[in-house]
C-alpha cells in the first residue's frame, strides 16, 4: 500500500521509516511538506500493515520493494528520505541506481555495516523474540529511541510509538533484524557520489550518534550535515519544525 500526500505533479519525496515503526512516523513531514511536494510513504516489508510473509528478508529485497513503490506511484527522480533502517535502504538504493534519485536525506542513520557487537546484539534480540519477549524488547528500544524532552512533552505520542512497536509482527521484526545484519556498507558510495546528501541527526541520538554521520558528510563530495537539538534517534518526530525547514531548504537549493 502506498500513501500519497500532496499533488503528484510536484517534486516527489519518498519517506522510508525506521525499525519497528511504520509510515505514520513521518506524519509531521507529510502535513507540512505536502504543501510543496508530493510526499509518498509506505510500510517496509514486515512492519506496519505490510505482509510479513516468511520473514526471510534481505536489504536487496527492501530496495526492490522501494523501486516497486517508486514505479507504482508513477513518480520520477524522487528525493529519498530515510530514517535509520530507512536510511540503510535509501543509501543502498542510491548505490544501486544513483541516476534514479534527485538526492538523499539521511536521518539518524549510518552507512557502515554491522560490526561484531551490533551483530551479537541483533542475535540476542532474535532470541528474545523467540522467547516471546517482543514486548520487553520493543519497550526497551522505544525507551532508548526518544530523548526525555519528547517523552515528557508528548506523552500520548510516545505511548502511541510504544503501542505500535510492541504490537509489531514478530516474524516481520526478526526479518528486519536479519536484513540489517546482512547488509553491506554503503560508506564508500556515500563518500564518492555526486548525489546531494543531507544528513540530520538528533543531538542525543545514542543509537546512531551524530559524530558518525557528520564525519561521513564532511568526507562526501556533496553532503551537508545538521545536528538537531532536543532530539534523540527519531529527530523528524522530536523536532519536526526544524527538520521540515532543513528538508525544504535542501530540496529548494537542489531544484533551483
Ligand atoms: C532503526 O531505528 O531503524 C534501527 O535502530 C536501526 C538499527 O538497529 O540499526
């Protein structure tokens, strides 16, 4: 299912959500940016309302799905905007077919593949889910995703994120973990491509700390990095006004 906000004749942005979330995490972006752009959202395989299937996913399959979304939506040369796991998908899609996109917006993400520590953490997560502890795992993850300010000022929204994560399909969640474990690094691509890149990371993001994306953007040919104050790992929801302004400024500069 493809969710379209705004006029299809306008420049398109495809939004790719992060792990255990769904396309609704971008609701603040759809609301504001659909005034100027055609905003497209979808649920990544295994999450939200998408079909979990057999849970045997790969990053390549996630990119195939994204390419199908772009084709089905009938849009050309969209900007991709991905958060965390969505950023992994966006970067690999651009690496596979750079001329298909106008630019990439990377939120709270990284380009490197999993190191040993990350692989072992994911294996432990799969074990927890197999032991019927998805609820505990998902709660812990949400706790670490959001900065305290967001939790205090938006208790209902925070609860909604927890409800969404804890009710995710265990097969789909494990499939996403496997796909992330098997992904390749896109760092060399990101640092050598001419595609315009915008990197945004919450100041308090402990999952994908700002230093990593900042360094990659500094090393890239056409990259810009912005730190998002008052935000953790889900900066587009935690500080939507600033994130929307930065996305709008970035796209306007490219299209000028
Ligand atoms: C995400 O937010 O998509 C995940 O934290 C990414 C990851 O686990 O690497």
